[in-house]
């Protein structure tokens, strides 16, 4: 008689996760999926390499998807009317940005530029919609997680706005 415990203990023992899957697991939008689901999502991810000071996208460009930093650094900024640059945030490995464009077709509200040699993972709206048709359960889980992330960021923005109004 086969012992079920010993039959499964080494299942997947030597399987190593790709850097893409390891990074996806850090992003709340892709949180809590099975290994099989991560491999399915990995097939939809586009890897892009950027040189220092190369734009990922510019303000008012069409938003087509989100980016996850596999390696390197990215600065998100806006330019004032007088041409002065205002840095909003500097992001590093494991951080993500541009996720709102998965939901709407609005233009980018800021610019993003690579600060170092950077490898980014792109997850784009057409791929999300394709996934929703092929695998509605997985696509809807991603959308629910996306809604949670956007909600958390909106709450944080409201807190910062309230603090800045109180300081005046």
C-alpha cells in the first residue's frame, strides 16, 4: 500500500520559481494565487528593459497598463508649467505603478523615467481583458485585488490631503 504522505512530500521539490513569479507574488494585485495561476499570469507579462533616463511613459500619453519593477529604479514625476520637475515618488524592485490604466482609458497623469538600468514587467489592459474571457475566475480575482489597491491608495491620498489642509 502506498503511503500518501511519502508520495507527495517531494512533489515539486526541485521546481524553482522564475524571477517574474517571485516578483508577482510581492504585488498585491496578484496576491494569493496558486502556483498554477502564477504561471498562467506569467505568460501574459511583458518584460521590458530601460536605460537610465529613458522614459517608461510621459504625462498625457495613453495609459495601456501597469508596470512592476523587476530590477532598477523608476522615478514618477510631473512637470510644472514653468518646466520645473516635481518628483512624486522613486520606486524600486518589487514596486508597481500605472495600475489605474488597467481600468480606464485615460491618459497618464504623470511621467515615469528609469533612473538606473531597469527591467520592468508590463501587464496590459488587452491581456487582462483576454484573461477575463478565458478565465473569468482568475480575471475577477485580479480585478478585486486591483480595486483593493486603488481603494487603499485613495484612502492614503485623502489622509495626506486632510493633513495638508489642517497644516494651513
